[in-house]
């Protein structure tokens, strides 16, 4: 037996799923309690170590999420919106911390997580890295200090496999800029330009998404006025930073009161 928190990883076969598994295995503060894949996946029933091309680890891939969650203290979930909503209900039922790094969630899907947060600790963030969360705070402060003479643009770049745009991190940055200015992002967001669009609307917060190659994640927040520009930038070169942040959140959530939290809470920023 061990007193280390047991962690379950969902979406085990995915790029982030495998990175999360490796991060937990390398940690001296947690243990891998289970791995989950969707029903019918080729990995279900296999030892996760063998499925990932290595030695057996004694942990079999399962499609029974509730059974896995019930034997763990936390689940880390970087899957898809509908799957995350379903997992939130099961995590609440099992009483384990639910760390969510899933992106591309609509406002309605995020709201659907609220019932689970009444029964367990739910930590959700568009980005789990320390650097990005510092960038969010800086963006809010700079936006608050500058008036609408400074146009705001959020530019993000990711690998060609990414399926959602703008990225969850870009939206976090847009929300921070809007909060700094005292407006709602939904009222000022400009998320697509094509053709004869006319002049840029004063006060808008623009988004540009770049997709290509194996870019892990790059985010710029541009404040541009006549004669000067300010650029806040974060560049990720290894997705392990997101896995380490997610594990930190899972450990932080142990013993906390039920509720919805984010990485700002985890990092104490």
C-alpha cells in the first residue's frame, strides 16, 4: 500500500494521454491508479506499458471509467467536451478530484460541469502551464492600463492535429484582456476575417489561429497603437509542461472543499 494519491488518466492513447501517463509514472508524489479509453478501442484490456511500446506496468487499460475513478483520488482528463462532461459526473460520483485540460468547450458545455463541482473538486483551465497563467495575469493588467487607442490581437499557433480554434489558451487571454478593460469578451471578440471586412472596429479583441507542423503552442498578445506596439509572448516547446501542471493541480486538489477552481487558484496567483 502507498499513501501517494492514485491518478487515473483518460484518453490514454492520445498524445497528451501518453504524456500524462509518463509524467505520473516519473513522479515521486503520485502513482498511476488507472487508464481509461473509449469502449471498443484496441488498447482496452492491454497493459498500458505494452500498449505504449514498453514494458508491462501492471495497469490494464479499461473502458469502465467509474470503476477506475472509484479506486483513485484524482482523474486527469484531456479528452473531448462531451466525454469530459460525462467524466465529470462519474468523478463526482466516485468522489475524486477532476482535473480538466480539455479545450474547445462551449459556454453551455462548461456550464454542464457545474453540478459535478457541487460534489467534488473540479479544476479546469484552458492551459495548465505556469508561464501561460502568468501571461494571463499580465494581459489583464496591461489591458487595464491601456485605453482603446491600443488595439488588442491574440495570435496563437499550434500543430496541424489540433481540432479547435481559437485555442483554449487564446480564449483565456482574450477573457483576461476583456476583463482588464471591463467588457465582456462575447461583445468585442473578432474571431474571423476574410475578404472585404472593412476597418477594424475600435475596442475589438481580435483572434488569429495558425496551424502547422508540430508546433506545441505559441501565444502572443499584441497591443498596437499609433507609433508603438507591446507584445506579450509565451512559447511552449514541450507539452510535458501541461502534464506537469495538471499533475500539480491533481495533488493540490487533495483535501480541498468541493467547488470549481482554475490554475490561478492552484498556483496562488
